[in-house]
């Protein structure tokens, strides 16, 4: 009982920090009212970094943030503005889909179409539609699902990571990270409605990931398809996959879930040092990049909530002590544990929200 009480108190304090110190940043100084978009990042004093671009993915992640906190003062209005901006600034009226980014003046900058962006549009629209139940939101969700199925899908069950503005091939082959977020987007859609085509797409994608991305010796989820030159794995992504698959009743018996669960201990042994998650490892466990990033910490913490006997309270303390402060959070620490990035990107609250919901 004391352990449970301690975890409950830590969880409540951490979420209170989020509501008091993080959410107001993106209702206030992080908001560009002229473009109705979040700035890409704030510095440690809460001033926007000089604007060079605005990404559709960042807009979608912020839409998710406010959709999941729709009861907070100003959140419903902010979510509505973000949804309108997603269409106004990033939708490609000629070719369909959504541009990657616009410039500081609101003009299209990178016109390519990437799967990572489209996955987050599906993910955000599923959550926003669940919050507001507006038909227009569901129509955008349907359009994004259709674009992914019609334009990104390949014959091998995988999806291209990037395509040109007109959907022509630009060499962006399948990569783990966009495919993980597409899996997450499919799961989010299935959580809010019955959707047989999306369920079939999810299961087919899981089959393809098991075949093409799982390193057979340990079950590691690699960043590039098996056999690719200069491959590696990221413990943070390993933990992220674990949570997504372990928390889904649909995926619980799938071989992909079994592979990811099997190598959790390996990823934890070699990829976590004194409670800090390391960025990149060789498939044999050698450290490739020992940077500690807050998103990976959040994913490790989220994964531990589904590991029986895990010291979630202890890891939550590490998370708070190393990455949270009164003015927000530290984005990165270097291999020696020193803060190496003090700016706060608009995309990071997405990871914090998913972690705190799991807690």
C-alpha cells in the first residue's frame, strides 16, 4: 500500500506539473496567433526560437495535446484552430494529402509527402473526432486513411516513408519510425470506431514488420529493414512498440508483440544506464549514441506501467529529477548527464501526454 500511495502521489504531482508548467506554454508564448500555429520551439525563458518553418506534424501533435485536454480553459478553441490550420496551411488541394512544412510567412516550404506526417494527422484526427464528434473531423480522418492506403502502401505490406509532392517515388523506402506511428494511428482509429479496413491494414502491417524489421536473434525492432547497411536500434522505440502492442487486445497474440516483448530485457540491460535511456545502440548492444532524450524516458516509463513488478515510482522519480523543471522540461542530456538542449519543442508534449495517460 505505501508503494501504491507513493506512485499515486508522484503521478498526481507530475501531471500537475504538466498542467501548470507545460500546457500554458502552448496556450500562451508558444502560439503564433497570426498564422494560428504553434512555434516550433521555445527557449528556456519561454521565448519562441526564430521561426524558419512550421510542420504539419507539429500542428497535428498539438491538436492531439488539446484534444486530450479538451476540458482545460482555452483547449477546445485551440484544438479547433489547429484543426483549421492543418487544412488551411498544409493540405494540398491539387494532389491531395498534406505538405510537410510551410515557411515563416506561411507559404509551402517542403512540399513532399511523408508518412510520419500523415500518420500523425490520422492519430490526431481520431482523438479530436472522439472529443468533438464533428462530421468534418471524421471526413478528414477518412481522407488521411485513404491517402495512406492509396499512395504510400507498397506491395510487400510496408509503406514508403516519403514521396514527392505529386506522389511520385523519391527513394524514401520503408523506415521503422513512420511505420510505428502509422501503427499507433491505426490503433487510435480502432479505439474510437469500428473500422474493418483499418483493422485489416493494421494486421497486415504487423505481419510485414515482423517479416522485414525484426532482427531474428533477439527480436529487436531495427530502424531500417533487416539486411540494410548501417542498421541500429533505439531503446526508446523498442519501449514505444512494447507499449503499443502490449496495450492492444487485438495485437496481444500477434508474433510481432511476442518478438518485441521477448527483447525488452535486452533493450533495458544495454539501453538504460542509471535510469536514463540511451539513444542509439548497435544490434549487439554496443552504445552508438549515449544522448538521453526526454521522449525516450517517457516511453520507457510508459512501457514499465505494463511490466509486472516494475519500479514505476522509482523511474518516475528519475524522470522528474532529470527532465522536469519549474519552467517546463529539459529536452536532452548528453552522455555525461549534462543538459545539452534546453529548448522546448512543440512536438514533445505529445510524448508527455501519452506517458501520463498510461500512468
